[in-house]
C-alpha cells in the first residue's frame, strides 16, 4: 500500500484544480470588472469536470476514427460517443444567469491592488497549504464583491445612452432597469453580438447588474421580435410590453419560451411610463 490512498490523491487533485481556478479568477478580476464581464460561480466545478470529460471524448473519438480506418466494427464506440455527447450537451443546458456574479465599476487603484494582494498571499508564510490558499483567494473575491456592491450608488435616471454607436433609452428606478426601445432593435439585421457583449457589459458597469425588469417596444417589427428572442436567452427579463396600434403576430415557439421563463407579455396601444422611469 502506498503512502497516499486513492481518496487522498483525488482530494489533493481537486484542491489543486480549485486553487488554480480561484487564483486565475482573482488575477483576472481587474480585467473582468473593467470590461463589465461577470464571473461564473460554476467555473471551478466546470473546469474540474472539463479535463476528464474532454479526455474521454477524445479517447472515444480516436477509437472510432482508427477502427473506421482499419475497417473494424465500431458501432458500440459510436453509440457510446453519441450517448456521451448528448450527456455533455444536457449538462451545458443547465447553465443559468443566476450563477453569474456581476461587479459594478470600482476605482482603478483598487483594481491594481487586487492581483498584488493575491501574489502577496501566495508568498506569506501562514498561507502554506492548498486549503489556506483557497480560503484566502475566496475571501479576496468576496471582499471585492461586497465592496463593489456597498459602494455602488443606485442611479435613478431616464436617458438615452450611446453604446458602441447605438442609441437606446434606459430607465433606472430604485435599482430596477427598464429598456425602452424606439425601433433601434428593428433597424439592424443582426444585433446579437451587440446585445450579448456591448449592452450587457455597459449595464453591469453602469448599474451593477444586467437584470431587466421591463422591455418596452414601440412599433416593433420582425427584426425586433427576433432580437427579443435572442435577448431572453441571454439576459434575465421579467416583463415585455409591445406598444403598437397594429396587432403583432408572435411565433408560437417564442410564446412558449416566454411562458417557460415566466416572462409576462402585454400588447397595448399606449403606455404611461410614469411607473417605469425616474422623475
């Protein structure tokens, strides 16, 4: 029997991966905050699962490939590869915006000190094992998160914002955001990258989160509806209001998706913005 049991080796491997993941998260935190990007709480677990899963996927793929070259029956391995692929895709579908931590913009001076503190912790004599390092990095992340949230000033305003050349009206009222679209979503053939990256990053930096309470659409067209279909897959939304004198026919698949995500949809000829905007 060896010095370390199999359980000890698994534990050591798990702690090592977690330690590396947390260190990378702390070091990259200044960049993520500066760019308005969230941190996924599932990243450590995802990276722990990714290495063995990728190794198994490559092994099965290689076996299928070489057996095919050698004209040897490989149906069982193809079946296993298909089952494994479906399992992996199902795991990916479990992802949720609720797993994401968002950090509003904070002082550049503090951002500079974050990686320096992490490096200093690594060199400290008392931080002399994996578990202590994990606790230390976790405390750094939590401290920055709570500092950013506590020092962030809640903005109450309604105004037009220019985000990467595109103008859109955002109403912030008591910490809740309303997106008011005057046909901007229907003017461009494809806004997916702008919605997912530019808009989300801007909302996080400016307001500390990207949860949208209301989306108000004035005279939407087919492109607008297509953009909404994309938005609800990437951004948490609670209510959608369609303001138009013309009845807008929605795709049944979109209606089912809205119902599945508990997003209310209302169609009206006129709307009073008093309840959505800051005075």
